[in-house]
């Protein structure tokens, strides 16, 4: 089975390996068969294999037949509308099924909205987390944002254009108006736009309405300044509840200005 990343907007971003795979695969499982055929036409590739739809609603139903094709020796190419299959797109079920059956799985790397947005955000991205799509309902969204209050890593996620304004307004309320962020719209396409600023600035900008595919990047929480004695007390409480010392130090140090190593050494000294 072959997973293949597809261009997000510019057909020229397709890799030579993707071009070859589109023309030689025995089966092409596509999130949208029309888009797959349009991409092949744009690349001047003639599809010789069977093309079938493979989207969210039919994943479970069509996975066993695709696995059977692979068992029989067929090359199955999985493509989605844009970017990398299985990353907030169809594909996960087929990957799991092939892995459980011991079948070969490979990937043709290429465009990804996640890494593209991170690179363009001008935010620290040495460490980041990807959260898929933001929750749709206001209550769930605020709960999710609350979890980011002390998250030190930059977070990247997808959002629907008609929910972006509400999402950013909630982010201002939960994370504060000054947290830096970037909204990336229509990445790699003709009308690509990257807006950078504080959450308050971006919420104000988005209130008038935004169109296109949206990827949002929000900087991580700044380290919280707490004295070492207080942190050691929190570590001791976790250890008393049965947690290993190293694990307790790692948990308490998250979001703190004190490193886990320094906290571990301080906790050891407190035991003497």
C-alpha cells in the first residue's frame, strides 16, 4: 500500500514519484475521484488502474476489499484531496488494517499544511503539537483551549472559515489577548495569505469573515515562574500518590521555567 501526499494548490508541487505512481498503480483509492483524475490530467499522467472513492463515510466498508487487493499483489495508491492521507483525512483505517495484516506500507512524502503553516508562522516551532480540527461546539472548544493554557509547545490546527472568528474570540477569552498567533489561508494557492499578530488582532481581523482553507498556529505558553521549593512540594505530593520521581518532575516542570533536570536534583536534595 502506498500513501501519497498531493499538492495543496499548485500541481507543480507534485513529486516525480507521485506522477509515476498515478500512472502505474493497480488501484487508486481517492477521497474524491474527480479531483484525483483532475490532478492526473494536470500532470499529463494517464491513469491505467482502477479508481474508486475512499472518503470518511465509506472507509470502513471499503477497507477489507482494498486489503484483499494488496494481499493479491496489487499496488494500491491512497490519495486525498490535498496534503498527506490519514492526517485529518481518510487513510488511517487502511494503514492500521495493512499493519495488522503484516502488509508492506510506504509513503510518498510531499505537501503538508501543518508543516507549511508552522514554517510561515514566524513562531517558535522547534517543538509543536498538532490538534487536527478545533472542536465545533463552543463548550468543547473552550475546554480544549483551556488545556492549551499551560501548553509550552506551539500548537497548529485546522479550522473552518465560517467558525474561525468564533474560535479566535474564544481563544482571546481563554488564552488572553496578547498570545501570538498566525492564521494561514489558502496555502500554496493563488490567494495565499498569512496573517500574524496577537490573538486579539487576529480575532478583530477575522470578524468580517474569511474564506478558504484555514490553518491556525498559536504560540506556546510562556514558562511560569515558581520558586523551586513550591515545585518540589508538588513533586513530593505526586510521589506520595505513587508516581515515580522522574515522572513527577517531568510533569511538574512542564510549563515551568525550571528544567526537569534541575527540579529532579532539587527533589533529591530535599530527601537528604
